[in-house]
C-alpha cells in the first residue's frame, strides 16, 4: 500500500514539474501566425538540439501548402513538414534565447534570430528576427 501511495505521489510531482517547465521554457509545440492576417500557418516544435541549443521545426502545415514551392535551395519543392525554422538559440541571462538563426519558408528568407522570449505566462512566444537592421517580431501561440 505504501509503495502505491509513494508511486502516485512521485508521478504527480513529475507531472507538476513538467507543467511548470512549460511556462518557463519554449520547448513544446507552437502555432505560428501569419504576420499580416493572424491566421495559423504551421505547428512548429521547439526542441533542444544535440549541441544543447534550442531549435524549431515545422511538424504540421496548416495554412500553407504541403510542399514549399516558394523555397529555394535545399527546401525547394520539399515538404514543409520537417523544415527547421530556428537553430542555434542560446540561453541569455535575462531568461530569453537568441544569437541563433532562422528561416521563414513563406518568404524564402534567412534571418538572425535576435530574441526569443516567453510572454503571457508562457502561453505565447515572441520571436524577433532581423535581416540587416530591419527587425520584425512574430508571436507564436502555445498548443495545449
């Protein structure tokens, strides 16, 4: 009986730690929104890469074609699912991530991932990307 209670307590603590982690870490699935219309474009997953940095890839094409016809180079006419859109994001002392790179398939554009930060209690992710001195911020919404 004690073992069952101990197991239940440990399982609930593990679940609570996982739930708390999601509010302080961008790791997880996010809806990416079109800058102009606000409509969902993709579901992207932020994950920890092998080198310890954060990265993101498209795991579901929602409001975009299944094949990247606007892409050039290695992504030209390839499936949207699997395209890495953020990489080499390093943790900053202020709780943000940055110093990495990004790729926006809908515009076939590479950019510098200047700042990635959680807002609204971890429910949203602000992704600030720059090309030269022109910067834009996109908001991603966490998938429950």
